[in-house]
């Protein structure tokens, strides 16, 4: 029995920065003091001719558009693949370096020697993947996965929502027996765990995998450089399928999803290296189960569609902004939290004039579609994109070619919480989630007609 093939090449390269670089993703300065697992860039080059495209997974917290544009130009020079057919997707690892254009809580001086090397390494790994192209079968599948991912937003009885269930101690995963504030989780998770396996022959071992799931990559924490649970998963999969296996982890719609077992009184650690290994090993097992059952695609269509959105900025006169300002003004200066002080500083510097260009990429690989997002999408938007997709399998790939911050639902913005704080967490119009969902919807319809 013959199955259609597509041209696929894969490659992996180490992008670990030198120890001593500042780490990205937290409210405070962290200087790296060691390495647990190296950071990698894993690349696929797919298709041919006018449909030749590149997909890259990076062990980074985020890659702002200014840096993504520089990298895509470097890839163009090295391979001839145009920027509109390159997807650079970050795993969202919070234990990697700050890169050009990314601002955390202060302007971080860049290690320009590393940045120059970083950009050339990404061009090199895509070039290597292109050189490795050969006909391949595409085998995709999904399974239900739950018990390691949790919605981290909780509804309080005053109708507000917050990060974590404990109103008095928001970082706690449990609440006291006499707690009267928390009503329960404010939303769902996405239980779809998706895998695409690329094989040279039907009974051959896969030479490359795409793994997709929605779960924040901030498990290990601390001051050491690590690729966290995606790195653990990759290493476990190599033990089974060979050291040459290239595995791309694409982060799903996880803006409000993390790894903490809220309200479960779990005896296991909920943060650190052990937890990272637990998740990575479990995900490797799930991925292998899907790989061994996945059937070859009956389609060999490879096509990427790009939509450019002109996105208004978050309005300074919005009610949510004014409510935060009023709350801050009611306090004495010495009573302000670090978060509130940061908000005041950002508000004074912030301009809501003009629009920002944001890109949405949708990639068809046979019977599977990959829908990109330029920031941290709330899971509800990801589920909506999947609901209306005409494809057999649909994956969400967030933090693609940009890092715009959180992209919450309209309702979540009104109910408050860390992820919905205007100007700090949300810098684009509250309608951005809808704009992205609609752009992917239109792209999906177009690709399905191919």
C-alpha cells in the first residue's frame, strides 16, 4: 500500500548561552549560575518550490518581533526561504536568556556576542535541515492528556478572578479549610496532546517529531539554565528512537495554564527539577504511545498562509486601567507593592497611539493544521480555533515570531488578575484574541480548499 510523501529535513543545534547571562521571564533579576539541561533549536524544513517553509522550536521564553525579523532575514540569506514562510516558535522556557527586544521588569543589557552567535546558529540549523530534506511519511495523532496541566486562574466569590486559589497567599496551591473566598477554577484546560511523526519508511523509526500541548514551561524555576520539561522529554525520546531524533515542542494555548496541582493536596513537589522530570517523562511516554499508533496521512499538501493584522494598542482610558489607578491612588506610597510601582512607571511611559503589526501563520501538513499565535493565548481562544477547524488534527503554536504578552478573553480582562493587567501583561487591544482566532479561521478555510 502506497502513501503520499512530502520532502522533510530536520536538524538540531545547541543555543545555550554562557553562564552569567540574565534569565528571562520573572519580575526580578536572575543571573544564571549553572546549566541543568542545554537549550536547543530544533528545525524542520518542509515542502518544495513556492511552498518550501521552515518550522523552528526554540527553548526561549519569547522572541520579540524585532529579533524574529533579524533571524528570518539571516535564514533568508542562508537558505533562500522567505520570512513569510518561516515560523520561529518558543517553548516559553523561563530559564533561558533575555534576547533582543524583550523587556521584563527592567531594561536588561544584552550580551551582543551571544546574540550574534544566536542569530547565525538559527540560520545554520535551518540550512542543515534544508540540506537533509528527503521524502517522508507524515503520521499524526492525538490523545487525551490530563493530570499534569491545570487552569491557574480562580473565581473568587466577589466575582473577580486571580492567579491561584488562595486570596491571602496567591502563590499557594491549596486553600485553608475555612477559606470562604475561592469558588473554584475559572476555566478549562486543553486535553489534546498532539504528535506528528516523520518517517522515511512505514516501519522505520521516526527521524523527527512535532509534539504539541498546552502547559507553561516554568516548572524548574531557579537560577540555572535549562530547557525544562521539553528538554527532559526530548532526551527520553532519544533513548527510544535514537540520538539523531529531532523533536520540536510547540507550546499550545497556555496563557492561563500551568503545572501546579491546585486544591489537590498532592504530596509531590509542585516545582523544581523533580517536577520537570516527572512531566517530561510522562509526556515522552504519551508521545511514544501516539507515534506507535499513528497512521500515515493520505494527503501530502504542504502550504503556509500568513495574515498580517494591524492591532490597536490597549487604550489608556479603559475602565480596567482606571480602576487600577484608583486603587493605587488610594494607598500611601510606602504601601505600594512592587507590581503596583511597576504599573505606575509603565503607565507614565506608555502611549496608546497607533497600531502594531502582528503576524498570524497557519501551516498545513497533510491532514494536520498548525495555527500560530504571536503571544500567550488563553486556552479558551485555542479551544475555539480548534472547534471551527475543518482539519482532522489542529495544533496551536503560540509565541510564534513575536512575544506580545498575554492574550486573554474579554471576560477575563474585566474580572482582573495578573495575566489580564493592562499595559504590563496585556499591551494590545482586548480584541486581539478574537482577531487571531478569526485570522486562523480564515486561513484554515483557505488551506482546507487546497
